[in-house]
C-alpha cells in the first residue's frame, strides 16, 4: 500500500492544515511540498500517534479496528456501507463549512485525520477501490496496539484473510425441528434424464441445474449424452458416481448458480465468477463445526454484515442487470442484497443438499429450511446396489432405485414409462416403444438378452414369445382411434365425394359411413352445409352423424 507521504501528497495545503489541527500540530512550512513532508514526519512519531489515537472519537474505533483486522485495507464499497461515506466537496466549500468539525461518519472523521485514504489497487478481479491505512502509518498504529493491548497482541493478528472465521450460531430447536436428510437420488434423476434424452421424451422435466451439472461433468454435450462418459457414470458404484458429480461441481467455471436461481433472471453481457464465489462460500462453510445443526438465518445475517461483497467485484451492485422473475422488477443496488446475494447463498446450500453434502431442517414440514448440517461426506451415498427387478407376463417391468442404473437406462430406452412408485421405477413394453427403439437402431432381441441376463433367465414365457414375434413380424395387431362420418342416405356421401372436401375422406366403411381425418372435421361440416346438410358432432364419442334437420 502507498505510504503516508504518497497518500497525503495529492491534497491541497488547506487539507494539510486540517490534518495538522486534528493532530494538535502547527505547520511551520509555508509551501505545499515542505508542508506535506513536515506533516508526514510528525504523524509518524510514535508518541504523537499514540496521543492522537487515544483521543479518537469512540464512533471511529470500530472502523479503524476493522481496517487493522483486515491488514490495513477494505474494499471501499464495503467500508462505506459499514462506516459511512466521505462527502465530496471542493476546497472552497470545505474551508467555509469545516466538515472536519462535524463529520457525518466514522469514515469522514478518520479521513480528515489522515488515518485513512482511498486508492485503486490491482486484485485478482481487476482494479478495485479500497479504503486503506498508509503503510508506514499502519506499522506505527500496529506497534502502538501491541504495546498497549493485553498480552501485547493487536486485534486481528493471527487471522489470514478471514480463514477459519465462524459466521452465525448453532440452530435453535425450532429452526431444526423438521429434519430433511440428504440422499443420493440425484444419481437416479440423472439416469432418468439421460434415458429421456436418448428416447426423445419431452415428458421428463427436471430443474435446469441437473442438465447444467451433467454438462459441466462432460456427461452431456449440447444436450446429447456422451457414450463413454455415460457408460462410466452409470457403471460406477453409487458413492463413486456421486463423487464424480461433486468434484465436477466444485471445480466448474460454467455451472453458474446465480443464473440458475429460479426467482431471478440475469440479463445483459456482464460476467461473474461462479467458481470463485463458490470457493468463497465453501471456505466460510468449512469453518463451521461439522455434523452440527447451524442456523441459516444467523449465518446469512453475519455474512451480509461482515462479507457482503463475497461475489461482487469492487462491491458493484449496479452493473449487474438482474430481474425478479415474478414481476420483472430490476434488482439493482445493495438494497436488494437479500433477493440476489442472499438467495444465492440459499441456493448453493440447496445444491449441496442435492449433492449429498448437507442435511437441511425446517420449523415444520413444507416450510423453507432454516437450519443446515454439514456432512461433506459423500460416502453417505447408498451402498445398497442389491435392489430387485420384477417382470410381468404383460410386459410390465418394475426396477428398484438400487438396482443397476446402467441396466435401468438400457431398459428405459425400449419401454413406455409409467409413474414411479416409491423407490421403484415402472416401465412396460409396447409395440410403440419397440418401434421407437428400432428407429434408434435397437432390436427387441437386445432387450430380451438383457432381461434374460439380469433375471437369470426368469423372463415370463409370454414376454419372451412377444419379443421374438415382434423381432420376426413387427406389429401384428393395431388399435386406432378414428373419426367416422355417418350419413342417412348414400346420395349425401356421393355428393360429398364430388366436392372440394373429397380429399379429407379416407377408407369407406359402407355406403353411408367413411373415415375422415380428425383435423378435417370443420372442412367436412362446411362442405355439407353447402349441400344443405347440417353436421351434428357427437361428443364425447368420436363419431360424426349427418343430420338432415
């Protein structure tokens, strides 16, 4: 950081006289350069510095102590939020109003004493403005603090960038009343999603964080399952598969929790650093006692108070264009910290719960979580891979959650999907599902071989016969829903065949009945009306009758 001389030098002679007055000094120098050197030398005298610090207003001590604890500098946006702004005014206005006599904030009181300054410094996130104590003055203040504090240790000594800082407090009995243990069901959801993408199912809907995670784990690419990665993931033991996902999440630069929060929408070309933000939050969480219920509101409150800019370069709350999803309200400024930054913290902890790293608890069932317990131990994933598979003669297949995920993935590609029941996924073989599988290059004999293998030849004979006949003959029976037009006299149908609506008529079912295309019913009705015949549409049945009125 700059030293005291460099920090004072940009100011005018009037500013030097204000600083000297507040230090009890009388400047003898009459030119600017000599005055700043004289003032600097006096302020770096240990005894004079001690006397000045002893008479500091009580309201300024928290601000100075915070800078000492942070090794001399704090991002300006954060410092100003906590300890107030410094009013901008020119030399003339300053000399008329004497702001140093009635400072409006702790920051302003320290500024006019020359104890703090403002400057931009390079950081990993780019240039950022800081409040800081000039370097040589910082050494003087630290020395004074060591000499006068109990035990000779200054405040903040021994801390390294807030490492090990514990935020919040243990959860109360009410906050942890209803426990929501973590699990490894994300593995089953991922299996279902991968199978759905392979069969082109549009009915399988998951929150957007699941495909985002599979993309960052390189299991998906542009929403297409990657064969080798899918095979490795599905064949891995459940704990190992969960580790794959956790490691991918922790190291990902593309899994952006902020842009995945359902309650907000991010717009514009601004960028954030999800991995840096994630690591920062994980560091704070790592400092908490493991396997102890912790209050989420208290953790969030301390984070907002002490480290509100954990994801914001230079404390910038204005350049990120973020809307509330419910009403389109822009959420700009620190006033919306809870709706954006606080929501992100909640979402990250929910992601950790989803990944088997955190248990949650709420005051009662159905309420938002108010407590969490860190496990950081994916070995809690279910080791039981001895689930069962049951196959019925009518082609119904029930597969336990704890059966092989690779087998379920393969079976799902050949079957229709029914609603799951508890820990069982339910499928059934149909002509349509086999036709769809054939279009993807799969064969019914492959399904039969798989079922024989996993059941040790316990496939019902009727299903064996059905699969073999399908492989040989394809569809042998078909049921269809048809729209039928019936008229009372053959002449009406003959007249209709001569009209422009003839192209909508299909197979004849006799002299007074014909199959028509469903979407063509309005065209048929119009054509009949031109013939002087009104069409009676029978509902809910799918049959149409001509009515001569």
